[in-house]
C-alpha cells in the first residue's frame, strides 16, 4: 500500500520534471494560492471552463448519416430533377388555346380576332375612360415631352413633375394630406404592409383578401390572425383574444387589413363597424380599395365615401390606378408621416423604376375626368344594379349572384350546387363564357392562382359593370349572360 | 449561403479584434496604475469590473440592431446571440470567453486580494460567463431583459 502511494508520487514527480513549463505552472499556483485552498479550487474551475470552451467544437447533428462513395453515386444516378415548369393539365391547355384574343385597342367595345365588335364586360374599366380620346391626346403629348420610360427609381432621378402633380391631385381628390405613387398596382399593398408591420407586430386580416394582401402579409413576417370574411363578431373575438394574450407584453404596432370591395366576392367590407372596432382596440386600418376607388360612393371616392366616412380617417388607403383610372401603377394615401415613411421603406417604391410619365399623365387625366363628372361613379353603380336585378330576377335556381351590396361594379355568378370537381365547374362556366362571346358580350371566368389563395373562392363567371356602357347595353348584356346560363345548364341537364 | 450579412454582429470576427481587446486591457491597467495612491488590488479590480461590465452591456444586454434589418429579425437578440448565426464555439466566441477568465487568473496572480475583493471579482466573472454558455442561447433567466412577445 505504502509502496503504491510512493510510486505514484514518484511517477507524478517524474512527469512534473519532464513536462516543459510545469515549473511555471507550479510557481503560478504557489503564488496565487495564498494559503487559501478554496480560492485555488475556484480558479481551477475557471481553468477547466476555459479549456472546455476553448477545445470544444460545434456539436454535430445527431441524425447525420454517413454515406459511402458508392451510395452517394447511386443516389446521384437515381436522381431525376423535377420539371422546372410543371406540365399543364388538359384543362389548362384547352383554357390557353381557347382564350379570347382582342385585336386592336380595348375599350367598352372591342374587336376580337374574328373582327366582330362586342361589348366588353371583362375589363376593370369602371368609369369607362379606357382609351378615351382626351386621355389618348394627353398621353401622346407626354410621350413627345418625356419619352417612354423613366429608367430610374423615384429616389434617383425617376421622379418627374407629373408624378408629383399626380400625387397632389390624388391627395386633393381624396381630401387627405398626402399620397405616394407606386409603379405597380399589385405590389402597392404588398409593399405598404411590410413597410409598417415588422416581426412581432400584429396583423388582423379578413380571410377573403386577395393575393396582393396575402403576399404583403407574408413578407412582413408579422403575427397574423385571420377573421372570417365580413364577420364583425369574429373580428371582435379575434381582437379580444389578442388583447388578452398580450396583456402584460410590450406594445407592438397593430393593423386591421381589409379590402374595400372584395375581388373574390364583389361585396364590401363593413367599414363603419371596422372603424369603430379599430378605435376601440387601438388598431390602425389598411384599406385596399382597388375595386372601390373611382366607382363606389357618390363621387367615386371609394368605400369610405359609400359609408359616409372621410378617406382621411382611414389610416392607410391603397388602390391601384389600373382599374378606374385605366392607367397603371398604384397609390397609397394617408397622413404625411405615413406617406413620407414609404419613400425610404416602401420597397416597391424605393427599388422599382418610377411609373412611366405617359401612364402618370393618363392617370392624371382620368382623375380629372372623374372629378369633372362626379356622376360617372353613380352611372357605373346604376349599371351594376340593373345587371344584378336582371340576373337575380332571372329565376334560375341553379345560379347565385352575390347581392349583399348591389352597387359594387363586380358581379360574380356562381353555381348553387357544387359539381364533383372544380375543373368540371370551370368547364360548365367556360361554356357559358363561350356562349356569351358568341352572342356578342365578352365576359370571363374569375381566375386564381390555385395554391396561392388562402381560401380558393368558388368558381364563378365575372361581370364588370362600367359607366362606359349605356343602361340598355348593360341590360342587354345581363340578358345574354342569363340566357347563356339557361342554355348551358339545360344542355348539362342541370336545370 | 447567406442572403445578407448582419453587419452589426460580424465585427468580432475581424482580424485585429483580439489585439484590440488586449490593447484596451493593457492600456486600462497601466492607466489606472499611473494614478497616484491607487493600490495594485484596486487597479486590477477596477480593470476587471470595467472590462466585465462593458462587455456584458455590449454582448449580453443591448438587444437588436441599430438599423432596420430583415423585418426586425434580430430585435430580441443580444449581440452574442446574433454573432455567427447563433452557433457556439466559434473562434470569436472562444476568445471572448477566454479573455475574461485569463484576465481574472492574471489579476489574482499579481495581487493579494482580501476575501471581499476576491468575492467581487469572482461574482462579476461568473455573471459575465453565464450568458456565454451555449445552453443559455436565447434564454432569459426570470424574464430579465425580455422584450418581444413571441406568439
């Protein structure tokens, strides 16, 4: 026993005297020891921690699989790349082949490839100014003065006097402090949402909102809560739940997001209730009014005007200029701070070339026409009402027309009984569309990017009312659509 | 591949940041030593505490980045957590862990701390070391310094 202890000590001493630097360590420990073994022990712990951290390396993934060269080779040989562009289905192919092609300029009436002129109810030309002579004249003037494109983002020599004029004109028209022009209608709201709402901010979104809003919501990386389409009780429930779950947590930015006129349903949001709830729960409102601006309300000032609310009370008001204004691009209107913030933080504004002058001038001219003829909006609504009335009174139980708000210009006609597949429904509706085109009215099915919508809306035939049509033309067109439905449904024995 | 780099947290990986650390420490200790009437123990303790508190505030207390980056991805993360995409045991994290410990060991060697002074230095070092452990990644003990509401 004693011998064993002794040999151990001798061995230890041998190691000590043979390892270089051991004397330094010994001296260090002796000097630091200061007759207090606890301190030395604590220091030793630190040395161990230091060594542990220094010599440790990144932990390897536990489920890492080691493959041999042969296995790797086999896997590579087996691999077949997925097609870059997925093969189109038979339905998609026929859809493409049978697409109506417009020859020449589009307008309230337009010629198809066969040379026959037809009434156009498939364009978002709500106040009927598409390709009007005065806009064409102004556009030609702008083309001669400014050329074709701006080739620069607004912050880098892309801003022209006409852009600033248009921004002021829109702000004046809506009665808000300021507005900002985007060069793409779709990316306006997709850019506005992430400009204000960041990670850990809260968005409350109507679940019938279209792809532009959904993309913006996705890009913002915020916390998203959806409420059932136009269900104000559900909205309040969602707001209450959020309030409860964030009671003790720091305040974040919060927004309610809705479309003014819903593209998928043709109805309007319940703006007065939403305004009341946003005040009560201290949210801001982002209103996407692409289908309402210009054609809803007594003078075309959109969904807010329809409900007697000043557009200035809506915190962030977005719309495209491609619909009512028959141009291109979009705008966002609101208080000065809201607009100025976007000039550096609205990515679609900062990093896109500005709207070509020719389109800005066209939009400005269309806005002037709308301002000078405030009844254009009412005419569009009356046409929409007349068309809805004919379709509602058609007495075809197999079709359904959204009739919550009769005045919106977008009319969806759906089948009441669902067929076995969506494709089958679309085929029936396409027959209706083809029949209408044969009878002299251009209409279209509502088309969506499947898999990109939150809830894919039920298939429908879409009619766009316009102030450019006379009342008689509108009624005639509605009659043709009604008759086409009757005929096709009868042929399919659905009637 | 990184789609963008977090410029707020990449500087500890720069060449020369170790040398800067050492230089600052030597400068601090010598500067304090020049003040007349100050004892060796006090000079070392002040050097330790200053270094510990400054690095603690820089690496483990201040949250987020001073500019807008990736929709606020880093807004509830300390600099230590942002560094090297949150991976532990990277070279920068190694030297930033080793330096404070070495500093402590050297200071105990060159001075004769009494028990309270030793205790102060010891506790300060422990506080600085705790958030450096990999298991403390994104952990907020007792909710201290908790910022955002993760849903």
